[in-house]
C-alpha cells in the first residue's frame, strides 16, 4: 500500500491536473497600466463537477449573477475571465455581455454556453469593450502549459502571478489539484476580493466538492485582509473532471480527508500570496489567535487584528506599538479577559497574563522589519484557534489607489 502524501509541483499551475488546458491574449480591455494579457480561457476536455463561493457584497457583478445561476447544475467545462473591467454596476447590458462572453468561449472550445462560467475584474461601472473581446477570443490558443498565461491574464494591480499545484497520493490513487488567483487590493474577509480558479483531475461528487470548497475558503480566503474593502466580483470556482480515474470522492469516501487537506493547502498558499502582494505591501503579517472559547471568537480576533489600519501602519514603520494589537483584540467581539491575554511578537513575549513584560523594543522593531511578521495572541479561555494573514499599509497603497484609472 502506497503512503498518503501531498507534494507541491515545480512550476505547478491551474493546468497541471490532467485534462485541463488554458490560454490568454491581449484584448486591450484596460485603459490603464502596462499592456499585458487581459483575457483568458480555462478549459477541461471532460465535463466537470463544479462548485463555487462568491462575494457577500449585496452589489454583485454581472458574471457573479450569471455564475450563481449556472452553478445550480453543478457542472462546468470552461471559464472565460478578463481583467481591466469588472462588468459590475452595468445593468442589463452587463448581463448580456457576460452571456455573450460565455457563448464566445463555448464556440471556441466546442461546449454549450451554459457549461461556461464567466469572471471579470477591474474597474466598476464601465461596460466591457465587446468588439475587442469578440476579436481576441479567436486568438486564444489553449494548451496544457497555458495555465501560466491564464494566471497573468487575470492580474490587475497584482505585481506577480499567483499559482500552485500539488500532487496527491493515497493508496493506489493519485490526483492533482491546481490553482491560480488574482488579488492585491479590495481585499477583506467574507470572500476576499479575488478571482480564484481551482482544478483537479480527481472525480468528486458535486455536493462534497461544494462542502470541501467552503471549508477551505473559510480557512484561507476568508482569513485575509489588505484594506478592508470587498468587491462585487469575488469568485472562487473549482472544477473536477475525473481524469485521474478514481471512484467519485464523497464525504464518506476514504479519500475525503486527504482531498480536503490538499485543497486547503492549495487555498492557504494562494490566500497568503494575495496578502503578501497587497497593494504597496512590503511585509506579510500572520496573526494566530489561540486559547479562544470558540472557533468564531478565534476568527473574529485574528481577522480584526489583521484588518487594523493602526496595526498595519505600525508594522510598516517598524514601530513596536503592540498596544494597537491588544486594542484590536478587545474590539473584535470575541470573548476576552484582559488579565488572561498573552501576546508574542516573533517569539518575543510583550504581554503575559495581561501584564506588560520586560523586553527590548529594538528587538520587536526588528521583527516588524522581517518579510514575514508573526504575531500570536493567546486568550487563555478555551481551545479554539485561528490564523489570519494580511500586510503592512504603506504610502504606495495610497498612490496606487489614487491613480487607478489615471
């Protein structure tokens, strides 16, 4: 019997699982920034089980509305995605444009239009340049290596593409999970602002696929924050085509646990990549809350600290002002008793049982200057824990967002 294992693949991407192909082209959708691919298609050569989670913003983009309706079938073959225009707050014309994008992609890959999902990201309140998109779709060449181009095509203010794939072995069964994500600004929990596409060649029952995705998203994409804003476009879509030849994985399957673990590993990697690449960011901040009474309390506290502009600013300036962390915990809504709280920054204990400890401030400052800044808060009230990720807040963030369209 072979051992169970999850191993990252070198240069892994969304087309690493068997049967997936992708491609991208420059359509000229953006009227800002440097020219780069901005339209891509991701395609499976076999019908897929599909699941997705979407933005909790009450205002939803036309692609989100379209995808929510199509998800009811639990099936997909392809997704077409663009950057530069969110196709949000665009009325009936935006819905018609999203439907046309799906039809164009369906023709390109030989699928039915209702088997194609659509995703758009970029400026809100502008219509898609459909003449450019109609021409550009014809230029997209799909290949098993095209995942890297697809990952670049969905970028907006991202500084780097964000991709991963892992190979999973469990007994005599082996399968792969791949993913690509975009996200740099408008990032906050409750479906942080992103487009994320996940693929697997495992056969997975739709109901379990949805459960596994929601669990993974809650532990990853819903635990990051860059700036406290959530867009109308947020979409995380997973497609499972069964090319690995395994029996369909259900909640009762012996493979269920390793599938959930692998999917969570992929999602956490991508979520951290988004936080690390926050607009203007220079550091990744990781906040772990332990000893909470409930998982909800742990998540509340961790997410509040990671979303605090004061904490982000202190980290950026390497200012050892740890009181900001404690204040964020206190206002989080989690159950706390000040005299029970321990606070460590990079392994340096600055608070124990609610009492300040003797420590070297320059040493704490040096932790804040690291590429990755670890902060641990122990509430000492229970056994629940949670981890959240964010980034520092720099002057460059203001510059980027004051000139987004100019």
